[in-house]
C-alpha cells in the first residue's frame, strides 16, 4: 500500500517505514471505519476515523492479538489488535492474521 501524507509526516528521524498495514479513510459507507496504520522499525502508529491517533513504541506494546471474525472470513481473516499503554488499541483488518501478527512481532522484536 502507498503511504498517505499522514503516515509520511509522522515518520520520526531515525525511523524507517517498514509497511503500511491499513489504509483507511479512503472510502465511505461500510468500510469507512478502517484506520490508517503504519509499522516502522521502532513502533506502530495509527489514526482512527474518529481522528484519534495512537503511537506505540515497541517497548510499550503489551500484546498483539488476532481476532478472527466475520461470517465469510473464516479463521484466516479478521482483525489484528495491538495493545499498548493504558489498554489503548490499534485495530485493523487482516486477510492473513497469523502472518501479519508474526510480521509485527518480528519487526519490533516482540515476544510474549
């Protein structure tokens, strides 16, 4: 996915953008609640459709959860939830839950 102006403007000095995990805000209607989410080599950050932004450095992440869901998605798709300080969450849709969770954990060198 291509990085938005929001994502590019929030890359901090010394960070490298690794992947855009979710590109929300581009549609209206049923899919308008999808946030913009980016992963760098040091943190994950997002802006929800309600305008709230969260940034979790690797050291502050408490857990990365998979949440299978949907009537049609089966076990491989659903949502990934990255839980940070004060139980704030960055939640985004995924079509491959295990691979996305493992990629985040490997990139940020997390182990739970």
